[in-house]
C-alpha cells in the first residue's frame, strides 16, 4: 500500500482527485435493483477491503448500504493520503463470526480468494463470478454468474434457514 501512496505523491494526486474519478463511475448494471430487492427483505452489509473515502461516491449511488471497510489517513490541508488504518485483520471473516456470535444468520457472497474465509464462516456462502482457480479450490461453495442467480441462491439459503 505504501508503494501506491508513493505513486500518488509522485504525481501530486490527492484524495479529491481520486474521489472525483470514482464519482464518475456507475454501479454495475442491475446492482441498485439487486440491493434494493435484498434490502426489502433483509439487512444488507457490504464487507470490503476498500477504504471508506474511496467507496463514498459509489455508496451514494447504491443507496448508502451499510459498508464496513478500512479508512485512509488524510492530511486535511494538503488532502494527500498519508496512510491507512486497517480496521481489523481478516475483517470479513471476523465480522461474520461476530454476527453469528450474536445469533444472526449470515448469507455471504464473494468473488475471490480473499472472501473464502468469510464464506466459510457464514451460514451460507456463495461465489459470484469467481476465477476458475477459486472454483476449483473451493468446490463447497455454489457459484453464480449474475445477479439473478445470486438472488436465487440467497433466497434458497434463506429459505433453508427459515428466514
């Protein structure tokens, strides 16, 4: 991460430059409707390895779902990113573990290797568009390739849990 911050400094890029670009991005087709449908039935939490300052513009477009992620340390005067704070190691898995410890049922979806410990900790874990090596290494997780398939998998898992 420090290497990336050094590149930003070398090019005089600030958090505002980055969030301006992110602000021009749009959610994937169907993402807003998918989240709205989920929120009409259940609580939705997005667990991400991103930083809250990066995610803000996109979260606005997604209807501000609950987002648990890391934070950047920003110099308020220069607006340069000076560092970062990792909320907690293995935060996705540990968040799911904490929710389950509070007797919540958790259905988790992820797209890559860094999500697999979270998926294993959840009551039900689902892979969405993972690379083939993840599919091969984690055959215990069902695989979906689009929002319709993911919604069907979530609804089936919820039904199995009596939700």
